[in-house]
C-alpha cells in the first residue's frame, strides 16, 4: 500500500471518500496537515468546531492565519527549525479563531517523510484545546487564593484536623492546619501535629463527641461551649470527607458579657419603671394626704379656737406637727431622689468622724424621739473615722435613726455603735422595735417590693429613704445590710474600707 504521508495533496484526494477521513473527523483532537511550506491541505471536523473555519476556507491557506500575535518570531523560528530537521515538536500554542477568540492548545507537530524516509513531504499537527482547562485552573487558583485569604482572615478560629481512631471510634484529632485567629484565641503560636485534646483541655474526646452530636442536613455535627484560658468559647466540628474534619472555635466572651449587661440593663430599667410608678403614687397620695390633714386641723383651729379646750388644741397642734414633720421628710427624700435621677448625687469624699456625725443626727431627731418616748444612745467612740461624702452619710444615718424611732414603741431604745476590723469600719444603727419579717429583708432597700409599713404610732412611710440610703452607700463604695428578728428589733449596718494608717 502506498505511504499515506508521501504526497499529502494526492493522498487526500485518494482518501477523501475513505474511512480514514471519517476517523480523523471523529477524533477529539484538532488535526491539521500542511505541506512543507505551511500550506494547509487538511483539517478535521474538530478543527472546524474549535476555530470556526470550514475545511474549504482554510485549505490552501498558510498556517499563519491562525497566529494570535502572542508568540515571538523566535518562537516560530525555533519550531520550524525543529520540524524541518526531521524531529517532532511539542508545546503550547496560543492561536486565534475565525471570530477572534484567543484559545490555548497543547500541540504535537511531526514531519511526514516521503518513501525514501529522507525528504519531508509535509507535517501533521495534533492539538488539544486546553483553554477551558486553563480557565478552570485559573478559577481554581483564584478560589484557592480566596480560601487562603478567608482562612487566614476569618474572625473565628479554624482547625483542619485528621481523626485518630481506635477500634473504629474517634479517640482524638491531630491538627494539620490552623489559622491566625486560632493563635489569638488560644494564645499560642504553633498547633501543627498537636493533639486537639491538649489544646482544648478535654481528654475524653469520645465522650465529648457522644454528648454533643447533632444531625444537620444529614451530616453529623458536634457543637459545644466551654471555658478555656478564661474565655468563653463556642465550638463546631464537622466532617470534610474521609478522616478529615474542620473545627470552628469562636470567642463569645464579649457577646456573653454584652448579653449579661443587657439583662442587667433590662432589670435596671424595670426597677426604674417600678420606682417611677411608686414615686408618682407617693406624690399623688402620700404627699397630698398630710396636707389635707394639716389644712383640716388648721381650719378647725382658725375657725373655732375659742370654743376648743386646751387639751383639744394641744391634740390638734400635735397632729399638725406630726404631719408637718412627715411631709417635710417626704419632701426631703423626694428632692434627694430627683437629684439621684438627674445624676446630681456625686460624692465628695472627706474624712468624717463617726461620733460627731451621729451626735448631729441625734440632735436633729431628739425632739421626735422625746415626743414618742424612745431613748437615743450614741455609743460610737471618739476617733472612729471613715472617708465618705459627709452629707450622704449624714442622710443615711439620720434616715436609719428616724426609722428606728418610727418602729420602736415607747420606752424602747435606738442606739448607734461601731466596730473596727482589720480592713473595715462598721457603724450600726440598732433598735428594739417591731423588726422585719425574714421574707422582706432581702428587698428592704428597693421600692419594687412595696414594703412600706406604718410605724408603731401609725407613722406613714414610703420606703424611699432606704432605697436612697443604699444608692448613697454604693456611691461611696460602701455596703449596707440589715439583720432583724420580728418582735425584737432590727440592726442596720453600713461598712466602709478602713483608712490607711489607722
């Protein structure tokens, strides 16, 4: 049989109707046959599909019609030198289609020898379009770069893990990769080849997985929360295929703190609303009622004092005095409360002598105590000092003493005494009054419980004074507490840090 590659033009005429052309047309590769001068004599159907030229359009044309301008003259010169020397050439081409599209090809060009196996009668090029492959590779590279950027700049810690198994059960994980955030969360530089159990400080990995397994979209996912190195961390573990897993670690310490602050704010807001409602109730009722009594008795005295006996006049005057005193205290408390709501209660700490301050409070309340028949005893020794806002502490002690008088029957006692420990100075206000029920003691310093109680002589109260007392003690970084036994009296204690050098 005649050598197929001996004379391309003649052979192509001979095989035009033969099975070889059909086979070449069915090849997935691009096949181009050219004469020694580069004139195209045959292209297959794949060429037509890729380049957009028909076989008739390129037959008789030079292969240079496919040039894209990408390659240099030196590139083509070396290519021709190779195939003219009788050797095959392999490499990548960047060519241009009929429509102007640039395509990349992996090509192999071989010489076709004549019957004497010396002269070259043409060349055959077998090429594969690798443009899509290059595009996919470029896309993969972009995605890999994107993944790396996301991995390293993620706001959560990411670990790529290799599961370690025993008898088919995961017993631990070996860390293959970890991002920068992981180093920040766990305050360590390297994780590679470390055991996960040593990083998260949990030795029983099997138990951890067993207790925290969930199924999400048909896949096993493990989620848990733990405290590690003083941080509250959320973990999520899921499979990547085979024995590879991914662990996400999120530091939620700030979020938890914000949630706690929000809860505290909500509770504080509720307390403020309750306080506001209580204050409006006080203004609407407790402040109006005493004035009605005062006005009523004053009118009786004004209109008919000549007709009243001395005892009747004294009783009316006593009622007016009591109501005036209660109303004044209520107004004083309301004004102080309004200052606290406006942020005007700002402590100015100074050195305060406890005995002198209690003496002053007793002087102010002496007439009230005497009128009720309650004894006041100041047992605070000289030299007991604290560093607080003087006016605030005076308000607190006066309020506590006033309450002691209010809830103590005739003949009872209200005494102030102190204790000095290694770190604290305690000032106690103790009475022999009716006491406070145990269920009310933990709410005594808040208006929310609506715990106000009338005194032993039916003196009205609002509970506002104790709430303000606690606010003032808190502002001065002190503490206030109460111990009480119903029927035997109460003891209120304010505590402050002891002054250095004393």
